[in-house]
C-alpha cells in the first residue's frame, strides 16, 4: 500500500512539472533576439570600435572565444567584466529592386545595422581593452562598432496552429515587408524581416503582424506575365485556353492571400524587426503586413 502511495506521489509530481512546462510561454531563442539586427533612423554612436584582435598577422575576422582589442580603456571608464554588443552598418551590394519603391522606402526607414556578436572585457588598460567574443552571430571584424550591452525583451510566442489563412482585413495599421535580414529577398519560418512601421506609429515589442499578399499587383521586379493572376494578355490580346471570366478583376476586388505572421523583436522610429513565427509559403518584399 505504501509503495502505491509513493508511486502516486511521483506521478502527481511529474504531472505538475509537465503542466508547469506547458504553462510557460515559449519565447524566441537568444540567437533570434540578439542577432536580429535593426533598421533605424536614430543616430548610433561610432566612437567605440574594434581595432583588431589576436593573430591579426593573418586573421581579419574573429569568432566565439577569440580576443579582440577595443579602443577604449580604464581612462574612459571601461572595467573588467563589462559587456558590449558589436554591430555593423551594412548596405546592399545588389541595387536591383525586388518590388517597386523598395530602395526609397528602405532609405526613409534609416540605416540597416547587423548584430555581429557580444564581447566581454577581460583586461582594461588605460586607453585600450582586451575583450573576448562570447557570442558571434556571424563574425567580428576591424572597425565594427561597439555599444554597451543592453538585455533585450523576449516576447511570448503564440502557436501557428490557430492561424486563419482566410482572415479578412481588420482595418488596423498596414505596411510592407521591405527586405529580410542580410537583404534576403525570400523568407519563411524563423527568418527576420524589416517592415516600414515602427514606434512612431505605436508599434511595440511583442506586437504581432499578419503577413498577406494582394493578387496580381505586379509591383514585383520579377513578376510573371502581365495579368497572369486573372486573364493572361499577350501581344495579340488575351490568351485563350487558360480560362478567363467576363468581369474585370484585379488586386482590389478579389480576396487577399494570407501568408503567415510574425512577432516584433525591435522597433525604430519608422521600422520594426519582425521574426516570422509561422508561414504557409515563401514571403517576399512587397508583401503586406497589418497589426493583429
């Protein structure tokens, strides 16, 4: 009898642990949060930077565990144990637009900054410090900007199982997917995108965006045949044999295509960094978002 009571207690205890784990909200991985990057029009101080690092006679990049030299030391208030974020402004080497207005909107959003990693000071000399790379998103290199490390919020994630793929417009604020991290033009689950709606428009970390597409807008730089979504037109007029309807339809009078959703990780004045938490299919610049 006593053995049965002990066994029942163990079962109840394990049930409690499982229930607690289920009740604990899922959050983005630290890598998702601290390697997400941002697009912002705010000024980023550039006076603290990576000079170089160990073994620099043949190395130009540095990764986790490596030691780098920072151009500030104890005379500037740096102490052993201080942690810094390493960031870098980046531009797109390929200027071709995927969607109409992409470059001009991105320019208005501000500068794209990549997160490169986090370093921790192990030696603080008078005007220079030695720091170890504790986490690298990609790689650290000479000239990377060093900023005081600030913990970032980890917003709760919701399951995509309840995603309504036929949801109608909700009338809330809308914007566009402008580009992905590292200027990626095709994205999906767990990828990061930058959209042109930010804290000046009331967006907050943890907000969710629904991502959708209008049919046949033809704003894409590499779209298919004209009016392919409705009634294909060629040089000799509408092409027969592929179906067409008597009424003229376009993007404004047919249902939109809901693609997925994402959570806001960071905001700028007119931009947000969004982690795609669920997608039905690939997402491109020029697709739209609305606040859920």
